[in-house]
C-alpha cells in the first residue's frame, strides 16, 4: 500500500525530550488513524517516520510561516502536516489554516496537552474518525482544480493538447511543477528517463493497483506525490514509452480515465517520434495523444 509522507510543526516551548515524546505520540496515533480510516472505508497509510519536525516558539507568526514555507520547499512530496498547538483557541490554529492552504498542504491541529495525555478522557473512536474525515475533506479540496487557491498548482492534464506544441524544457517541467509546486526543483531534467507521471485514477488505488495496470512491464517504484497522482518508474525508457502509448486514457470505470505524461524532454521526444511512425503507417487517428 502506498504510504503518505508527513511532518510536524511544534508550537510549544522547548523542554527535555520534546522530540522523542512527540515521536512516541505519533508512533501511537498514526496506526490508530489507519485503523479508523479502514472503518470509514478509506485507505490511509502513513510513513513510519516524519519527513521533518520543526519547532516554533509559541505566538511567533514569522516562525510558523517559515516552517510551512520550508516544508514546501524542502519536502514537496509531504502533504500531511500535523501542527501541535500550545493551547486551545491559540493564534497558531488560524495560522495553520492560513499557511497550509497557502502552501498546498493538509494541516491537522492537535493540542499539545492531547499529545502528552494521548487524548485521555476523550472518546478515541470519535477523535480518530473526526481527524480522518477532516483530512479527506481537505484532500478533496487540494485536488480540486476549480478552487482559486489551486489555480496553477493542481495537476490537471489536458489530453487534447498537442505534443507538437513545443519541446521547451520549461514546458516539460511545467507538468511537474503542478505536482511539486516548487520552481527551484525544476531547473533541468531531474527525473529518470524511465519515469512518468500518472493521475486520474480513483483515490482508493494503491501502489499494487497501479502496478497491475502495467502487468506486462516491470514497475520499479510507485511514488505518490499528491492525492490521485504519482511518479511511476519502469525498468527502462522503452518500457516507459510503451506504458505511455498503451495505457494513456485507459478507462478505469466509474468515470475515471488514466492520465499518463512524460517527465523528461527525452521521453517527450520519443513520443513525438512514435507519432511520426504511426502517421507513416496511416494510423495517426489511433495515437493516444492529440
């Protein structure tokens, strides 16, 4: 099952063993969230370790803003950010909503007192269910290309766009920018020529589901990068081209269609070469890309 990477922003005064105590809390919490998600017919599996843990002094807006900005810049594949709040109705609660929205993240606030007490005295089933339902709502929001804050950021592949429009590196990088939302990562080709971007599949799909769509090819890895999108790396460039040609636009049922895009200029050129061959063979109308 694909795992979600996550991180923590801690808005409390420093104390002995703070980071160890926080890690211990999440070692307990995340498996509980996964079990609760299954009860709600959701699929939610978290990575074993946080990608980052940033501490900010309480009521320091600039530190909080810097933490969310740093998370987006240094960890663009992390979408879940747990923010530990110093007290109820703190300023940090509003800041986590503001900055997680700005930096395209799913921010979940947790009172630090609940970290210490593991929600002692609260109905745990309700706590976990509420957290899962909120995260699902936010996941739907960050995946919605029609929301103003997602303009130019959510990966929305227009399959009618001609591959002949341009071969500029910035055009190729643009499809990746919509996923990673970080300009500084897109200077040049950072992806292996055997890697493609997949999107458009149902949110319940796991890495195994995705790999099974390419059963005659060798899938080396599946790396989720946001809800309903991932990088898929094949054994070699030729297999990546075969995947693009044979599975782009594949009908997955229930209104879902698999959208596959190259990540590098080399792959895009291979696709243009393939289109020339199909044209010479008189079957250009069957080419999967316009």
